[in-house]
């Protein structure tokens, strides 16, 4: 399905796909210090966090895209379709320290993010997909009159 989407976008727009990055999510990928210093989990999470930061650095400094498409399982749940946020701004937070089931940690904190969304581009993408890709016939444009949530705890 993703390949169909990418081919459709490339064939109908004057654009170049400069790269894709698939990043893990989870407390350990963001903050390896939640694990005790000399544990295997700490070492592996440090490697994962470093690789994730290097991927982000490559994206911003080398690829320098005009637009970043973010796909996330968080936010508003739709029963049968995909959704595209079409509000001008998005915000959210992640609760760090919550998913370390096997480790005793009382270190919980929120990481917040605020981003500007490309409203017109999102509307055009939604229209393009709804009218040209059968797998997206149930695509919904999500419009909020408040700042939309991109991440949840």
C-alpha cells in the first residue's frame, strides 16, 4: 500500500523523494539513561538513540527536504480509514519513563512538540488520494479548531 502511495505521489507531482526513515519509538529510544549504567539494555538503547539522532541529523542537514511526511499510530483513532491532519498546527507530548515495565523507575517526564502543518498541501494530498487510489477511498481529512495532537502518552 505504501509503494502505491509513493508511486502515485511521484507520478502526479513534481517532487523528488529524498529518503525515508523508520524510527523506533519508546522511552529507551529517547532516553537511554532510564536504564542502569552497566546493563545490556542501556548499551543497546544508547546505540539505538544515537542511530535515531544521526538519522534525524542526516534528514535535516544532508537531505534538506521541503516537506516531511510523518506517519504515526498516535493521535485520533479512526475505525476504518486513514486520516490526514489538516489543521495549521500540531502539538503533543510523550510521557517518558512509562514503558519500562521490568525496571523500577520513578523518573517520569513529558517531552512536548509543536509543529506547523502544511494545510494546503494536506488538503491537496487528501483530495488526490481519495480520487485516485482505491485503497484510500475512506481517507478522512481531520480538521480541528484547536491545535491537534500528534503524540500521546
